[in-house]
């Protein structure tokens, strides 16, 4: 953000964005719950999954290396690297609340996927628990984190264009990962939809939690001890 010093005590969300985050979080929770109820204990694709999965599997079935490459961004090491980049960037500008959000987003989302939803819903694909997709939850948690951190309006057209590009690229990467895991026969299409909802909903909930006064005050005090720098674009 050109010529703008990021203030360490600034909340993650504006007042209007906070309302949107709450609404989006609730919608994500409802979606995951409804799909989980519909597909609980299933071991086969429904008509929607079959219609979407079949052409992807047909194309990528002959190119499993490509499918694995598409899914790779949602795996542990790439996700950890992307998380580290976001955390370091936040710390360099004194946004401790942003660093905490970035550090917590993927572990929280994958914890819900593996520790709660998969054993609870118990939907399987080739004998493996699949609902929701952890790869998709991971990448959409990172995309949502980027969205939250970029929520404040930029002060130049160039910075605004860069912000829009980053968000579109993050969402596109999430879709690429979803295609990859479907092509590898790791997940049904609806698993990836639920995974995206878990990732986005988790970040919305964390952002709202970190913006609570009881949480913001100690984070603001701690962030004042961090170096604050100016970030410029162009």
C-alpha cells in the first residue's frame, strides 16, 4: 500500500467487513452441515459428483503426474511455506494480529477437517474418509487469510489492482487444487466444496475472534514491540 504505514493496533476487519465475515462464516457452517448430513456414511458418488467428477477423472486419469502437481499446493510443505511468507510479511509491518491469523488458519481448518468432520460424517472414497477435502480447506484458508489481510481499501489504483489480482489468483489456485484431488480420486466434487467452506469459514471465525477487544488489546500491546515499516507498491 503505497506510502501508508500499517498500524499495529488496527483491527483485521472494518465494521462493514465484520458483518460480512459473520454472515459468510454462518453460511459456510450451514453448507458444511447440510452436505455432511446428506452424504453421511456414503461410499459412492451422487449424481452431481458423478456428473462433475467423471470428465475430470477421464482427462486426468491418463495424466496422474499432472493431477498430483495440481493438488500439490494444498499439501503440507507448500502450505507451510505460504503460511510462513504471510506471517513474516505481517511481522515486518507490525501486524501481529495478521501474523496470528495466518499462523492459525491452516492448523485450525485442517484440525476441523481431520478431527471433527471426517470421523463424524464418515463419507468414504475407495475406503478412505473424504469429507471434507483437507487439501481444499488448506488452500482456501490461505486465500481467505489473504482476503482478510487485504480488506482495508488501498490508497492508489495500482495497489487496488494488485490486491484484486492477489485475491483472484488465490481463488484460482484453490480451484486448481480441487481439480487435482478429484483427478487423483482422493475426493468427490462435493468434498471440495465443503473443504472450501471449512477453510473460508474458519478464517472468518478467527478474524472475528481476533478483533474482539479482549483479544485485540494484548495483541496491540505486543505488536508495538515489533518493527513497523512502510510497504510500497511500484
